[in-house]
C-alpha cells in the first residue's frame, strides 16, 4: 500500500543519510541545508500564489496556530510565513555547521538569538 512505500522510502533515506553523516558530516549538513533552502523557495512560491489570489487562502489550523504561536484568527499566509522562517533557520544552522566542519571546527560560532 501507499503507507508501506512511504515507510520504506523514509527508512532508506534515514539509513542513507546516517551513512553519509558517518562518511562526511560536512556533506550531510550541506545537503540538509540545500534541502531546507529548497523548502524556503517552495514556501515563498506558495506564498506568492496565496498573495496574488491564484491559490485560495483560509484560516490557519488550530494546531499550527499553537505550534508557531500565531495570533488568534491567523491565516494560511501567516502560517506559511512562520514555516518558511523555521526552514530558513534550519538552512542557516546546517550551512553554519558545514562551514565550521570545513574550517576544522567541531561547532559553529553562535549566531542569532539563543532564547
């Protein structure tokens, strides 16, 4: 069934990524950063379609409002902005780890807010 295919694909990806991380943590972090970068682009494209009216907007689901601490009555647009910001943070963190590993450091310098 479809769920089995998804579970198998996740299992294959997880193990392949684990092996990649063991072989080259820098490459694994860079790959994760590029995947997050693609997510940021995808969410930006979706947001443009919501803003120009080619996609219909709606209220953000209650779970998303709670998770991203959105204002009551938040829209799908506001939810997508929050998700995009979250992905951008993941992108920046993974690039920072890859850069630190390339420079011979174990961890990157702190950047951004820590609270």
